[in-house]
């Protein structure tokens, strides 16, 4: 291993993020519409590569020699002119077209469930806050409530004895 992890991260940020970011800025500013497609393909592939790194990086780096060097080469290769478009159209697009409906269903279902869980959590927090407020009120006015409770229980006892 020639490159350590920190050197790899620095170079991958420079090559894989800053350079394409600047190219994206220039294409938007000067309206180079012919570069939009290539840049979108690049950012999609780079995003997928980042997900791959998150999942497999620690495991594969232990097994494969020169792993960081290969990843840097891949990132550099992606930034080259039409490589990202070529990879996108021959691999990613085919997969996405085949499973588009399933992916849409998965994302929509997941978003709906997460929204539902988030709303339930918010309601839970609000209810907990209300409960805490009531407990504080009970503690502040504890004697007054005890008197009401005692009076209510005494009247119930009287009513039950009168019925007999």
C-alpha cells in the first residue's frame, strides 16, 4: 500500500468532488448545456461509488492490495470526458430501467412510513410534554386535588351505604 487512508481521502476530495464541482459551476454559469448530461451522469456514478465505499470499504481494503490506489484511479477515470456517460448508459441505466417501478414503490413506501413514524414521534413528545405539565400542576396543587379526591371518595362511600 503506497497511499494511506488520509492521503486517499484528500486526493479523492480534490479529484472526485472539487474538480467536478467547479466544472458543474462553470457549465451552469456559462450555460454549457452539452456538459449537463455528462455531469449528471458523473454525479450519479460518484454517489453510487460513495454508497459502495460506505458499505464495503473496510472489508475490501483489508483483502485487496493497492485498494486505495485503484479507487483513486477509478475516481480519476470517472472525471475523464465521456467515461461516466458510457458507464451510466451501459450499466446503471439498464438496471434502473428494469427496476424503476420497484424502486419507486420502495422509496414511496419508505418515505410514507418514515413520515408516519416521525408524526407519531412528534405526537408522543407532545403528549409527554402535556403529561409533564399536568404532573407539575399536580405537584403544585397537590393538597387541593387530594381534598377533591377525598371528598369524591367519601361521597361514593356515603352513596353506597345509603343504597344498602
